[in-house]
C-alpha cells in the first residue's frame, strides 16, 4: 500500500523559513517523480516544485529562487526548503508521487500539512 506522510508545517513569520518532509512507503521511491503542491480554499491545487528520479527539478514561477526541492532516496524522503516566506504562501502543502506502471501514470497523494505565514 502506497503511503505518503508530510511533516514540517506550522506557523512562521513573514521572511522566515520552513522545511517540509514527505516520507514515502509501499513503492519504489527512487524511480518516482516527487512533487509538492499547495492549495487554499480560494484557489485550485497548484504545483510548487517537482523532482525527477535523476534529480532534475522545476518550480512554480512564484517560488523560484526561494524554495528548493530535494530528495534522499536512501530515506525514501523528499524535502521542500522554503525561505523568505510570504503571507501568500499560506496553504496546505501536499506531497505527490507519480509512478509509471505498464505505460500508465499513477498519482499518489499525502494528507497534506498546513503552512501559515503570519505575523
């Protein structure tokens, strides 16, 4: 059974930093494309950052230069380092694993972790 568990969210002041973690189990983590998404009540879920099995990463325009995605395949964990946080970064952050199985993509989601940026 695929399982993704996010952690590291919380309350932080504007300009501060947080590091999110997502631990995966039940699948071959090293070959999955891992992503972070975020969602607020007013907006659809949007891509924050993604990283391939070969460590190629891409970012949403609003977080480039401030957020960094990385992975540790030995620990089956993907990270999102968030610096210079802004109030508009407040959202529930979700981890996603994408697997290619028999020429079809399958997406698996974590339960999300709340990030609140406020003074």
